[in-house]
C-alpha cells in the first residue's frame, strides 16, 4: 500500500547534510500539517534564543529527547514514545 504522504528531504543551509521526514495527517496548532523528521536525520545542537520563549512545550520535548539520547531514561512516557523500553 502506498503511503498517504511521501517522504521529503530538507537540505540544511550552508552546504549542510540532508534531513529526511514525512508529513503527518494531523494538523498543528497553526493550521499546517505536522511533520516528522526520521531517525538518523541530522539536527543542529543549538536553538535560536527565542525558541524556549516562543515554543516552550516543543523546547521541553527537545530537551527530553536529547537527554534520552544521551542515556537518561527516567522519563517513562518518553521511553515508550521513542521505542526505548516498556516504561516499567
């Protein structure tokens, strides 16, 4: 069966690598479709200074994901969400 939305590629600026992802069928808070960046895609280690202020929930999730990837698995919900364990 064909996927509802095909994968996309985002070329990172300044000759950077290419991230891959796909659109989701659910809508975001601003009315646009949500997207999911696929595992293994490059990401930058820093954020713009306004990100924690303008997008606090996204910033918290980003920080939790970074901590999880560094081996901090205390967040059971997050561990289940990223497939890192049963959360028990």
